[in-house]
C-alpha cells in the first residue's frame, strides 16, 4: 500500500486514537507536573459526640478558593514529583549509593523505596511468567491439536477457562485455596509438618504463588494463538519430515516451532505488556506486604482517604515509559521495516 | 365484618398518611455511603419519605466515589454518609455545606451531641458511634484459669497461658492486613502509649518517636500469637476466625459485636462463650489504645437549596427515634439517637468513651499519614527492618505525599 493511501485509510482510526489515547496521555502528563496548591491551614475547635471539643486543624476554604481561582491548574512543580521518594527517589538513591559499601546493601536500600520495590517484583514476574506462559501455551496447543476431533471442543473450552474467569475472581479463588485453612494451604502444612507454616506470610512463597497464578492466567492466550497457527501448518512439510524419520520432538523443534515463530513474538510482546501492568492478583492475594507493582501504586495513591492525583499521574507516565522501553527493540525494528519499505 | 374491613382499611390509610406527613420532600435525594447493616437501616428509613425520588448507592468502596460524585455542579450525590476520617477528604475539597441554617429550621429532635461542629459550623449529623474494644471467649479464659485482660501486657500473658495449655494454637486476633487495617492498629497502640501523630500545630509527622517504637514492638509481640497469615487478615477475616472458634482474645470494632453470635454457622462454643469488655490500655497509660469514631451524614455543597433541604429532611427521617424502636435495628450499632438504651453489645463502645478514648484525628493530612503507615509497617512485622527504619520510612513517605498535596513546604 502506498503511504498516501495508507494515510487516508488510517485517518478515522488515527482520529479516534488521538481523541481517546493521545489526549488522555497529555492530560495525565499535565497532571503529573502540577500539584495542588499549598493548603492554607487554620486552627478551629471541633466538637464530636462522646469525646467533646478539641482544637484541630482544617483547610481555610476561602483562602484556598482564591488560590485556585488564580491558578486553576494548581502549582507548577515540574519534575519534582517524579523525583520524590514515592517515584524515582533521586535523592534517596544517591544517598543509598554513597552510604552502601556492598551491592547487597545498596540493593536492600533500593528495595526499601516504593518504586524500586515495585520494579523488583514486576521484572521478576515478567522474567518467569512470559517464557513459561508461552511454553505452557504451546504445550497445551500441541496436546489439544493431537486429540480426536470429538474431544477437541471440550478441551479447548477447559483450556480457555483461566482466561474466561475474571482475573480478580481467579486470584481470589487461588488465594482462598492457599490460605493456611484452605485446601492447598493445609496440604502444604501437612507436607511440611509445621502447623505454623504459612504460604502467605513468606515473601518468597507469595512471589511463587503470584507467578504460578500469572502462568495459569497467561497460558490460554498463548494456547489460542498457537492453536490457530497450528491449523495453518503445511501438512506436506510435516509428512516429509516423518518420511525422513524425524521423531515427534524433532518435528516440533524443526518444523512446527519455526512455523509458529512470528506468533511467538506476537504473544511474547502482548504478554510482556500485560505482565508489566500486573495488578489484579496483588489485590486478590492481598499481597501488598510482599509484592507491589506500578499499577498497584497508582491504585493505592487513588484509593486512600486523601487522593494523590499528581503522584498517581506521575506513576502512570512512568508505566508508559516502562512499556515503551520494554517494547523498544520491536519498535526500532518496525521503524527499520518502514524505512526499508520506502 | 364489612365494617371491620373498612375500619382496618381506614386505619391503614391513616397510618400511611401519617407517615407521609411526617416526611415529605420536595426535591431529589441521592445518598452515597458505606455498606453495613446500621447504615442500610438508616437509608431504608430515609427512603420512607415521599414526594420525590430518593436513591442510594451503598458500597464498601464509597470513599472512592463520594468525592468525585460530589465535585460536579450539580452534584450527583446530595449526601454522603461519612465517618471522622472520611469527612476530612470531603471538607478538604469543599464539597459539603455547613448545616447551621438547616439545623436552625428543621433541627428539632436532634440532640446537641449529634452535631459535628468544625470551627462554629455544623458539618455533619452523627447517628452512631464506634470504637475498637476487647472481645473474648470467657469459656477459654476460664479453662486457662486467667482473668480478663485490661492491658495489652496482660493480653500477652493470657495468650501465653492459653497456648501453653494447648487450648487454642493462635489465641490472639487482630485486623493486621497490610494497608488501612494495619495502620489503624498502629494508631490505636500509638495513642495508647501517649503518642501524637503530628508535631504541635503543624503537618510535620511525629510517629518516629519512643511511643511509635514501643507501639510497633507491642504489635510484633502480639503477632507471635496470631494466625501466621495475619498480614492478609482484615476485620472480616479476623471475625471469621473468631466465629470459627480459632481466636480467644481480640481487639475488634464495636459495630461487629452483635453479629458475633448471630451470624450463620457460628459454633455453639462461640455463641455461649462470647463476651465483650472495654478497650485495653498499654504501657501503664491511662488512655485506651483505641480510637472513637462516629458515623454521620453530610449535605453536598453543589446542589440547590431545595435539594439540600429535601436531603436534610430525608436523612433526619432516616435517623428519627422511631428507627430504633425495632429491637433488631437497635442492636445493630451504638446509636446516638434520642431514646437509645445501650444493649449489652454496646457496652464496649461506651466503656471506651468513659475511659477517655481519643477520637480519630480529623486533620486534613491524617489520611496521607494513614496511607503511609499502611504501606510501610509490614516490613517491620515481617522482620525485614528495624522499628526505627520502618517509622523513618513512614515519615519519608508521608512527607513526599504531604509536599505534593501542599501541606508541607
């Protein structure tokens, strides 16, 4: 397709993307560099039932309203919020670097900061879940594909279940099962032989549980894509391989996998993005004491009694940047293809 | 026979007419609030008013929607049911109106103690009180041969006695789930040790202090006697453990008291053994390690005066003294409504008030500190860092948030 034709073809989609994707991102970007006005505080007497009256502080609304009137966007703070302890924590990282004598000490200080702690878990999650989810998805696709056709429909349905179940519900189900009074939890207690053994009390085991959940949830997506890909597998290639005396493993390794490779890249990319934004299982597992992610931080900033819109916006922008960095190799390749096509 | 029917019909009509006359509203009312039995009863009664549509949205996530739902003009919600912590967020953004003139016009029947006054303005009308206090199993304590604890130090001794005699493996309960619950437990303990959350007259945090360290160490000592999953147990999960008979002593919300024996599936042991007492003190302090709470309703600022008046009338009807004539409703909470006779379930909260328990601070920046506490304290309880480090982290996290919100320079 010529670029000009493409442009006209793309225009409606492009307009919708600008309206629903680009503009909100700009809005989030704006919110992350503006913070609420400095509060004008005053002391007043509060009277409440059963306790009586005490002197407490409150915001002087008239004075604050005047400030808001003057600068409706709030106070411009530039990159201050990005640099504070809740985000990149530049000062704290510098101090940790200067004070630490070993890498271990530095790492410990770093993971004490919310952003780096979240990244630590998120990257571990991605490293395990993305490849294992793909391998499991492929294995299921190969297994289902070799079934008798009467069984296929049923097996496809069951294999898709983890994706059909809402993530929050799926994680809650697993959460109850691994509770020390749940079926898996009490089985583990029996296995270990320690009545106080608790999966949910250990950071390492909680991470394992989250990763296992992640793989369970991710596999069906890979399965669907790979199963569709298997239907396009050229029969003659496979037959010639069989005539050459290739074992089943060799057929998979040298015929099936090369054929599915573009799909593996596709599934890998989607999974990479999804896993970077891991959120529901952390809430479902009540795992925030052990594992957090950037999405969880945004949720936490927005769900407290006092909402931190600027902090949440800054974390959102950092999430977008993180996804961009993860996808950069592919973006670069697409750009090269585009230049090559000219 | 015919005559009887007519008499019955007309008396019913009279009754219905009487109720309608008692509460007639002239504009729309829309209520947002938390979801528990007492609030449901109030809203149910507010909806008896006729004349205009009365809607409600009661959900545990009310705090996530009430502010946004009242910021528009006109506001979606004409009233939000709040507590001392959640009214602050609404006042910070100036979305609730002072009720002075409405109370002057329609306030007959409301008692003075129900009115929440902030600097001369009435900002809310309270209808129930709440506090955390002791709940325990008198049968287990008797079996173990120990007295009912009045301090946290005694609670540890009681727990040790119960465990060492093999009565209950993890006898202590507590809503220690990381996040809001854990922070609230710290607040209780911290106030019990005489701590002040902020330096006097400022928004500077003050939790990294001797009281803070003592509070954390006491919490850690208690967790030794808790279900090892305690960091994931919120008050729902803790109560489920209690009702299943797995807990012998715990500090729990008074609003849960009446349900401990009536919920489906409670074992007979728990039903017969359940008892409540006032809140515990700690470290030789006089003030209980607990906080007093009220629940009440506000009226939105960004609505017409007609809607505000209708809202006031409907909500006043919701908390009218006739609400608690029903014994089932009277049991649901510690009502601050005229004519309320404290039931047995309420004595824990009243004991808290008598002992001088402090109210949960109604400060504009308290919510930020609460969030910081909820995020940072779990590391200490898991043994990953020292109490000093955890509290320093809390102050650092709070300071960053308070700077963003303009409370600190």
